[in-house]
């Protein structure tokens, strides 16, 4: 798959909420994931644990929006936003971020998230 095809497929799957499928189909087993604060995990197991911890921090997920990809060479970016009520928070939070992905050998090898916290 080309970078454009991977970007389009990621958007399609994320909009359907099929995150497990996007990881299995599009991501390298050696995926590197970098948060805005610089926290980094490497590999499927670490990415899965990070996702479980993120989900456990939420009391209620109220929805998300995923924009169209912008592709340049082996990279693409997506605007994403979501609203959720986090445990212990008095009210829901709306987060907006830019997600940047790097593709190599037909798989996403790195994802990096940029957002204000």
C-alpha cells in the first residue's frame, strides 16, 4: 500500500471505531508511539498497554472527529478531536490534536501526537 492508501484506510477504520483492525492491518509490530509530552512506547504490547491505560482514565467517551489526511512522501498527518469526561474531572474535556504518522515498507512505523494539555 502507498502512504496515501494507508492514510485513507486509517481514517476509514478510525471513523468506524475499528482501532484493533487498524493496528493489526496498518501498523508495524515495532511501532513507536510518541505523546506530546515526549513519553514514548515501542511495539504492539506497549501500545496496547498504553491504550488500555488511556481508556481506563476515562469515565465517559462522548465522540470524536477525524479529518482528512495530508500526505507528503512517507509521512501523513490527521487532525483529530474528541470529547470525554476523565475520571475525577468536574466536566467533559474537548481535546484537539494533530497526529503525524511515518510509513516504511507499507506499514506505519511511528505515530506522534501534538496537542495542548
